[in-house]
C-alpha cells in the first residue's frame, strides 16, 4: 500500500474508521461506495473503497476515458482509498482500477455500489437512493408484531420467469391471472410487476412475497445466487427507485417482502469481490477454507472484521433503504461446517479439531442480534439442512438467532411419501407422521421451494402418482395437509395451479394451464386454504409448541388415515383435520373431538369446487357421545379417497 496521506474531502471520521475496523459500522454503506455530495460549495461525487493491500487505486469511467492514471485515490490508515471528483453527477458509470503489488491492474465493480449496468456490462452507476415512501403505517405495525403469532404464507418468486411481456402493452383483462407472453418477450420491470404480481398475490391470499435474490448477478442461470453487487438490486428489472416503488406498493396492499440473501459464497468473476485488491481480501486465503469447488465459488472470511461488517451492513441496508420485511439466508449449512461438501484432506479443522466454522457461527449470531435489535417484527429465515441445534432460538439461549428455519425433514419425507403409489402407502406410514416428533424443536417454516422442482426432480404435479386426475387429487391433499400442519408456509410460484413441467428459468410459468378447469379449481383450493388459514387462529397462533397440536389418530396405518387437532393459543377454538392418503373412500368414520355441538366442513378437497368427485359431508354434523378416552365426543363423517377434510365447531349454532 502507498504511504498513507491525509484526504481533505472525506466522509470518513475517525469514529467511522474505528467502527469499521471493529466490524460494527452498521451504515458503512453511507460512507464507502459512491456518494453525490458537496464540499465547500462544490458539487461532485465522493468515492471510497477498502483495498488495504493495493499498490494503487483509481476511479475510472466515461468521464476520464477509463484511464487508470487519471484520477488516483489516496489511502487512509485503514486501507480505505478516497477521492472527491467535482462536477460528476448521478448516472455516471464508474469502476475502481486496482493495481496489485505487481502493478497489474484489474477493473473492479464497487462492492458498495448502489446500482450496476445491465449484464453483460458490469460498471457501477452513481445513484441517489432518495424516495418518498408511503408505508409508515405498515412499518409501525410490523415493529409491534411477533411473526410467530401471525399467519405467514409466502409466495416464492423468481422475477425473471414468473411472467414476461412482449414489447407491446399486455392487454388488460378482468382477471388478475397473467396472460402468456408472446414472441419478442422481455422481462417485466419492477413497476410492471407491481401492477401484475401484487394483484395476483393479493387475490391468492398470500401474506408475503419472497424473491430469489434480487441483488445484482452476472449470470441468469444462477437464479441470483452468485451475487456480485450486494448493494445493488439487479438492473434486469429496472432501477433502485423502481424496486423501492414495488416494495412500497406491496406494503400498501398488505403484503410483506422477503428477499433471499447469500452471505455464504460469492463468484470468481474478475470484476467482483474475488482477489479484490490483488489478495484474498473478502475470501479466506486457503482454498481448503475459502473455496466451494462444487459451486465454483469463494467463501467469505468471517474471521475478518471488515468482511463481517460488509455483510451485516448489507443485510441492514436492504431493511433500511428498501424497507424489506425479511431475509431468507441461503445455504446456512455451507457456512456452519468447514467440511461442507469437502472430502477428507480438503478442509481445515478449527482450533479445537472440530468441523464447525466458529467464525461463521459468531457472524450469524451477530447478524441476527443486530437485525432484530434494529428491526423488530421482521423475519430472518434459515435454509439449514442439517441437525444443527437451536438454529431458530435466540442467541442468549445458545441459538443462532434466526426466528424461522425451513423444515427440510418435513419436505423430504412428505414428498417421498406422496410419490409412493397410494395402494402401497401403508408400508411407509411413518414418513407422513414422523415430522411431529420434532416439529417443535425449531420454529419451522414448511417450504415447498424452487429447489424441489428443478434438476430432473420434476414439478410437484409430475411427482404425484397416477393419472392426471389422481395427480391433482394428491396435490389438493398435500396442500391441505401442509396448511393444517404446524409451521408457517412457503410455496414456489406455479405450484398453486399445478404447473406440469419443471421450472425453467428462461420461460414463463405455464399460465395456459388456467384455461383448463381442473387447474383453475386447484388454484381455487389454494386461495381458500390461504383464506381459511388467515381466518382461523387455531392454524397459526401456536405453531411452535406441543400445546397447539394434538393427534386424534396417527396409527390408522391400514386405511392410510391420519387425524389431528390444531388449537388457538388465545381461545378454545380448534380445527379438526382428517387426511386420507389411500384411494378408498371411508364412510361412517368416527373422529374424536373435545367439544360437543354442530360442526361445519371448512374444506373438503374432493368437492367439485376444487375438481374432486363431490363426495362431501352434510352442511352441519352433530357430535355423538363417544367416551373413548381421551375423546368424549365424535364426528361421524365421510372421508373421500385421496382427500383431506377440515372441520370446525360452529359456535353460532351452539
């Protein structure tokens, strides 16, 4: 590094440098990067970049013909290089030209840049993030809300393949169902998505939208999981201001926004973070710790304060500047284990000889403590696929501090079970009941995500056995089982209407299926499940303790039946569900209940409204005296083949 010089026009105070060096500068993005400012009544742009091992750093752009010798920066004692260039304005493209100790020059995108060019171009763009928000009521309510106690039903979306549009305006329709794209299609913009996606999600009754990563990434085929611009929403769909508008519109329509966040690895693209100042700066220097060979990516150095600061400030940034309501942290297991996807001899044990990445664990705990300290009421969801204990428990209880964890065990067992021929399911009955043995060990999110409908796995419809009619019956049963099982909910786009082919990132969902009545009716079921889920506190107020769930019968193996009760934490209201996983209809089936009186059928997936055969129960069902411990009463019901039925005591008639 060159001799440290005093920078006259600087946004960095000594306290800023102290906090950054400590790893605790939560708004470092206000200081590093590119910022339109005024010094001594002169307007321009202030640039700052952390590159402590560089020999020389310059700002390059159209304004100097990308000449690395034109606008040289000056370093401070922290290895942050600074320069104020007058007469530059918002919209200017730029990079940092960084010469390593061998004076080899690499042109790098700004790690803290707020906007990047549309790929394949990679320059950063000077941006002003000013926006007039209209969602204060939403934010105030969120800060007073515990997500554990409310309905959370998430629609997981990849923005680039939900729907395209032609260059001609898409014709208006009376329905919120999007129309298939024409030839010459392009991505919808954030603002166009606000006009089309938000009404659809609202119509369907989801509470949140979750986006696959929206941070800038060079390769469409990575789905956003190989991030280069951590502080820049992708330009594929518009500007930062456009994305703010989308989130604002979501909030004004009562919909929360969650983004997938990727702190576990980053790509090796030359313009990105890799070997940023000519040395392994953001990544561990030993490839046995700093490289995921299977993914072709690099691992952040969680032991370095400035790197942790970069990541934690980045998570905060999306809540601060874009008002998001949650993050889903990708590939947490890859961060926790030093031997993740590595053979013996390809990894380095920690100082105790174990395989836990102690630095990553500390980082995750610091991340969640900081997030919830600043933004109460948000969601921090872990995609964690192992048996690591207390992922979704507070850090002061020894946990990692997330407030939700994807239930990968439930997902794997459930999908394996549903792929079995219904006539053979009695031999695998434990797969559908096992989840309740551990359902309350974590704050679980039941997720049927994009990962389950790619890479030759087939879409949910394709996984189901039988003919098309039976496949749809199984899907109706699966979704009702999911919505009545303890845990919050996530469904990937297209599942709600029975997409029949694997998700392809390059094309739209198969919206044309909704021209066929069976798929329309499946969509109607998901709408009604979302509606009932939100209307019935017994289905969401006590997801994470044994008190909110009770088996009626989990041992009816021969008939392939399970039955259970969900209980409201704040009242005596209960919901009774019976699931029939076999191709046989059972009449005069007795279901134990605690409360006497008149019951109504809230959902019957065999109803012709949902595409079934119409085998439904009477409008009102009176209980029988039973006295079969612990059930003093029973409902005598019909349980159709490959169906779920959901009942509730009608207190108006009792």
